[in-house]
C-alpha cells in the first residue's frame, strides 16, 4: 500500500530507521508493539477483567451488568476505538500515570452507556498496574511471534530449496580461510536450514506467562475485600483465558524470565543469520555465487560494473543491532529490586525496536537469497587447481590398501610428510620420487598436468570425485 504524503513526511522525520527508512517493512509489527498498540491492549485487559469478575462474582450486585454495559465492555475487549489511544494519552497528560489513565478511560466509556457507580468500582478491581502491563505485553509479544515465525519459515524454505538445487554442486571447502576437503554448496546451505529449523522450534516452544495477583503477588487486597472467593483460581482462569500460562509465583511483577528466554531464542536465530550472511558474502567474493542485477538499480555510485551484496550486509547489520537490544533484555528484565522497581518499564518499551530490526534483517536476507546463482564453472576451476584437497580422502582410502605401508603411491603431501606413508618430504625427495615414478594418465575429468597416480590412488580419486559427500 503506497504511503500517503503524511506518512512519507513522518518517515523522513523519524528518529529511528525502524519507523523511518524501513517503515514499509515494519508496519505490521508497529500495529502490535507501538505505544498506541500497548494502550489498546491495556484497554482490552481492563475490559476483560471486568467481564471475568461479572462471571466469577455473581453474588455482587455491582457485577450484574446491564446489557448496554456488557455490550460496551465486550466492544472494548474486542477492538477499542481507533481514537482510544489518543484519548488515554490526553488523560495521562493530566494525571501523569499511563495505566491509571486507561482505567479512567474505561470507566468513562462504561459511564457513557449508563453503568452505575458501583459497577465502575469493579474496573481495575484488585489490580496493580503490573497486572495490566504484564498481560498486555505477553499478548502482544505472542502476536509478534505469530507474525515473525512465518517470515523465518520462508527463509528456511528458501534455503532448503537452494540446498536441494545445489546438492551435488562440488566446491572447495575452506577451513581457517584456506582450501580444504571438497564439499557441496547444497550441503553447506542445508546446514543453515537445519540450524534455523531447530532454533525456530526453540523459539516457538517458549512458554508465555502471565500473573494476576495484586500489588506484591499475595492477593492481599482481594482477600481483605472478599475472603470467601478462591482468588488464585479466579486469577488462573483469567490468565489462561488469554492463551497464556499462569504464573502464581511472582512479586508485584511477573519475573520476566520467559521474556529473557524469548529474547535469547530470537537472538540465537539472528546469530545463525549473521553466520549465513557472512558465508554467502564470502562465496560472492570468491566468485562461487553471482548476484542477479535488478533492472534500474545502481550497484555502486562510482563503479558501474559492481553488484554489491548489500542485502546480506543489511541483514547482518540489522541482526547485530537487534541482538544488542535482545541480549540486554535477556540480561536485564529478570532483575528487579525486591518486590519491584521501574527499570523494566522503559526497557520493555523497546521490544518493538529489537523485533523491528529483526524483521528488517530477515526480509533483507530473503531478498539476498532470491538474487544468488551458483557459478559451477568457477567452482570446478578452483577444484582443478587444488588437487591437494583430495589429500584427506586419499590418505584414508590408501590406509585400506595392503600396499599403503610399503609403497607410496600418493603424491599429495601434507605439510612435510607424504599423506599416505608419513615419509618426510624434502624438495630433493619430491624431485627424485617424481622422476622414478611411471607417469600415469590423470583420472577422468582431471586437469592436464596433474601428478602421477598409482592404481590405489586412482581408484580412490574416482571414488572421491563421484561421492556427494566430498
């Protein structure tokens, strides 16, 4: 959907690129984790609690809701008016308390449809602000996960498709930055798909908790007012009705341990994405991968031949910014002085920033994956000039040969010794050995000028070259 002139102007003036440059990507997340979204969710929780009290405490005259009051409460619980957030912020500007402003707004809305004073007193009954806040954040982060998981799933499917496509495309591996035993491009991509799948399951499995037990977690005020009510059972039913796991063991705040687990799980995904981006960036640099140019796009401001790997670089950078916040959340949020301090409040307000950078990164990664094509000729050419990479497979195959201990047929040296027999190699030994060995044609498909091979080595080469495992 094209941005309106007002939206475009706001994006240009935004302090954060999450709401500025990348607004088109993060807009779905803003609908869940913006200030307005938090206000609306608080309204929903307040209204839901009133409806829960009406069902749980039929003995109270104040809990006998009229049809008009019940209908308005249900509307607030389902979908607060678009103007609701602005109205709440107006009240907050007057009283300087964000959650109390929500309570006042709900009371005003119910009073407008004829709710009596006694019923209005049930709004926010027995609640501390953190009862409202913890359920609001839990519900919003739950929805954010539901929004982000399909994006991650798309990246996994794209990687899996590329892995299948290039399953048999051999290339030199690189360990410590140097050529190593061959691998296939498909297998390396499959590694990342498998890692992300496992981390996707880990994130999905994080239980989202909620508390509802008053000012210090003991139902003190509830029991003082209505001691005959089983308040823990009422609270458990209410939290569970929101699709959350009830946590009975809290102080004034839900301890946020689950948010730490949630943030750690997302950060772990981002670490693997960074690893993937760096590997793909490297393969592009080596020429193993090409990037399809996009018509009309400029690859470099001064070098028109270039197609820079900007999508992978963008993804890596945004994952890094996201993880700086996510790791802080995981370390900080479970910490609170005694029964409560307010340091978590300002930190929680940045959840949208961290998940926004994550969403930006995952979209950029998808763009990058959509542009890459393998260059089989380049990979094959490198293999043909790096015969030493067969050393591992050859020496292992030759160890199975009865002649391996008495006759050196493999001219693939390790650093200072023959890979097959371990005999020390010097320049003079290498020259004499080459002169005394009968020249044999290279195995099928080998480059001209390849070294001489004995029968066992030639058989091993054929096996290695035709195996998808190397």
